[in-house]
């Protein structure tokens, strides 16, 4: 992968167009929260990844960095939770893609918007496509990532263009005042803080594949800078366009961005824009799944090589040279959650639960990542290391800011949605699910350690 491929990969891995609608549902204050999220999480995360990836460019990323800083168990737990967070992330993203796909076929197709069989089958089919392309190899899989990036840019560009044209012709659907731009303390506003922090996460993913990137010491930092500017512009302008096209009361997280695009296009007499945007948004979701499968499949591959997981996780496909066992395991886990998420609830309830679980599980490794940034300042930097401007003091400050932002976001992510009918149960389910994932990872690590001490060859260690 060259620098352009890495930029494409980061845009499709980080940008979630569904977060645009989630933010717009809060109102104009979301524009300010996006900028705060950029400064409070994206900037420290970018500095952390750039420095640590240049210090320790081995494939495995934050797993390698955390292990070096704190030892084997924290390193394994970081990799395990990062990997586990995608088991719920994939179904949630594929649910969003499935909801977007309905807009390709007009109002009649919306009868399926509450159909559990439709969302489960569509999610499993999309997962199979992304999985198959990544098993064949990055030479093939990167085309899905690149198509996903285009499927992110163009629909947002169409939304932004249509939204501003509607505003010019008919006026804004939302009133923008100084008071409306000030973030509030309502439950929906607080939950949004964690969502926006999560929306900026993901730039660390390219470092998992550093050995498959040409000149990673130069390509990754440059790609992060370019992708960061693009990602922030997409989020801010996309949210603004939604608010120009729709009042916030009509925006929903699952279908909001397509609702805004379709409504705006119809008002300016461009009905064909809606189906095209729906097709591209669907492709963008598939590209996001493919990008995260590629990076996280290699994370479990590294853990397999280190013999904490079954030895099969470290095997490469005899023809394509990809960690196919690790990829298949992740695909199987995601498929299970796609089905399990629907237990005892409807489509929206399953989607909300999948998102909340993903956010909490993802933030656990980020805590370790920022802590590793601080701890590894004890080691001298070689001549090829790209340091944070200002050196060690600023690096520690960046790590501290990222750690604090992540910790606060974890607490806010556990809060239930404002329309949740059983809030206490929702909180218990999210926190309990996270603790179960930690417990499973801890048990696997302990078993691996015991097997290693016993010296049994060819078993899961």
C-alpha cells in the first residue's frame, strides 16, 4: 500500500457517515462539539500514533506498544479488546448500510425498515463480501477500501451541495443562534460527546499493517495529516448540511443522513440524487467493514504468532499469504453478534445496543494506548523517530489529554439513549457485556500462560 492507499484506508476506516446524523439530531451545538472532539481526541491520538509508529514500526500497532510499555498481559488485553470491539462494530455498520440501501428503491422499500430478517440477512451478506475480498489479499481488499472511501466522500458531497442549495432557495430548516451553538447538558447532548470521540478514533489502525505499507515511517504520518483534515471537514460540513435540510426533530441516527439527502434533493428537483447517494453510502459501509477486517485481522495474527491465541491464528494462507484464520474468526464472531443483537428487541434497539457496546470496548484499548505514550517517553528516541513538537513534555501532555478524554467518554457512553424504555437494563447490558469480554480475554491469556509454562507444543498459548 502506498501513501494514497493509506489515506483512502484511514478515511474509510475513521469516517462514519452515520455519526453525522447522530450529531445533527442534537442541533447546531454539534458543530462546536465536533471541533472540541477534534482537539481533545483526534489531535492527541494523531501525535501518539505518529510518534509510536515511528519509534516501533513493527506490525501490530498498539498491541506492540502497550506490551513494550506495561508487559505481556496489558498488551494482550489491549489487542483482545480492540479486536473484540469490532465484533459489535461490524453488525452496527452493516445495519446502517442496510438501512441506507433501502433508499435506492423508493418509498415502497421502506416497509423493510423494521424487518429483522432483512437486516440480519443483509448484514451477513455484506460481511461475507468484505471477508472474502480481504482473505484474497490486500491487493484485492484495498479496492474495497478505496471504493468505500469514495462511497463516503461523494454522498457527503451530494448532501452538502443539496443542503446549501436548499438553504439558498428556501432558507435553513434550522435556526442558528449564538445560544443554539453552546453545547447543553441534556442526556442526548452528553451521549453525543462519547459518540463524537468515538467518531474520531481509528487512525491507529494503519499501524497494524505497517509491514505491508511502503516506507511506513513516512507514509503513515503524512497520511494521518491529510486524512485528518478530510475527516474533520466531512463531519462538520455534513452535519451543517443535514441541519440546513432538516429540523433536528426529524433526524434519526440510523436513517438520518439519507433522509436529509433525499429530502433536500427532492426540494431542488434532483430526485435521482437520493438513490445514487444511497448506493454509494452502502458501498462506503462495506468499505469500512473491509478496512477494519484488514487491520484487526492482522492484530490477531500478531497475537497468534506470539502464541497467546491458538497457533492457527498465526498461520498464513498458502496461496494468498493472508492471516485467513484470524480473519475468519473475526467474521464468525461478527456474524454471531449480528444475530444476537436482535434478541428481545427491534431493529433500532439492536442497533443502539451494538453501538454502545462498540464504543465502550474500543475505549478500553485507547486508555492503554495513551498511557503507553506517556510511559514510553522513558526510552530514548532514535534518529528516525518523528517526535511530538516540543519533545517529551508535550508528548506527556498529549497522552494525558487523550487519556482524560477517553476516560470521560467511556462514562458518557454508558448512558442510555433518551428514548430508551428500560434505561437501567440498558446500562447493565452495556457494562456487563464489556466486563464479559474482558473476562474472556483474561481467561484466554491465563490459559495461554499455563500452557506455555507446561511447554506443550502446538496448543493454544
